[in-house]
C-alpha cells in the first residue's frame, strides 16, 4: 500500500526538502516507523554502542528526529544523551520524551555547533541517506574525543551506490578513524513498500583517532 511518505524510499540530499519532509512527518513519525514499517535500527544501534563504550559516556544522537534512538539509549542505560536535528517539530517531539540533556537544531550538512572533543560517542541512525560528501564525518571526528566511538547506519543500496566503503577507507587513511566492526545486512524498514527485504541496513562502528 502506498502512502504520503513514499519519499522515504527515494531520499533527497537537499537540506530544505529534508527539513520540510520531517517537519510534516513529525506528528506521526513514531507510529509510522515502528508500527507500520517495522523500524528497529535505533534499538540495534543502542545495543551496539553499549558493547563498545561505558554507560557513563556522553553521547550525541546526530539526526535525532523525534527521539527514537534517544529512548533506546536510555533503555540500555546511557545517562547523558544529547541530540541534534534539522527539524524543529521533530526536536519538540524528542523533548517530550525527556531522555535528552539538550537538544540543538542544526543542519548536518554544515559545521556542527559543538566544541572539539565534546562527546565520548555519537550515533547517526537513519540519517546518512540524506547526507552527501564527507563533511559530517569530519565534524563527528572533531566533536568526539580521540578514542571515542561512532555508530553509523546506512542503507545497503546506498552503501553500494555511493561507494561508502571508499569514504570509510579514505578517512581511515587520513588518520581520522579506524573501523572496529561492521554488521551483516539486517532488516531496515520491512513494512515499507520500497524497502521490504530488498533494501536492508548495515551498521558501522568506528573509533575516532
């Protein structure tokens, strides 16, 4: 069955378009993603991060949306979680969950409004479809301290189309990070007509150098 959120299968990398889409979707985002589409990436990402850093870590949820990943981070025991997103209605929904120490509106295609070495870890879950270039990854390596951990999720089709492996290797060669773990292909949005079992998700765990 098709719906008004068909754009999720064909992501835009134009920040204004993404903001508008998520502003409009914010009121129904949680129900649509969790109940209709079977979205489990936030829970998987939180469990992965808990395997690699202590629960006392200061964590940034990058592209936090309505706070699904923040809620999962709290579930596994992280006490200090901050969030940032481009969509103000999504941030307001996230604030209502009361799981974030702070929430900051930011365009992830621009420099992030955080000081160097501000965080012990960062997650970027369900976000990279809307990102081009390497600017965000360089910013993550700037704001997460050396020895900190990044958890990134990416659609399996876009991992191939955008040659994500080459980008990972390039930044590793520059000494910004090293790969710690890469997941197998996992279900992403099995209930979405454009995803089903055809488009899955991978998780990439990286250590900042």
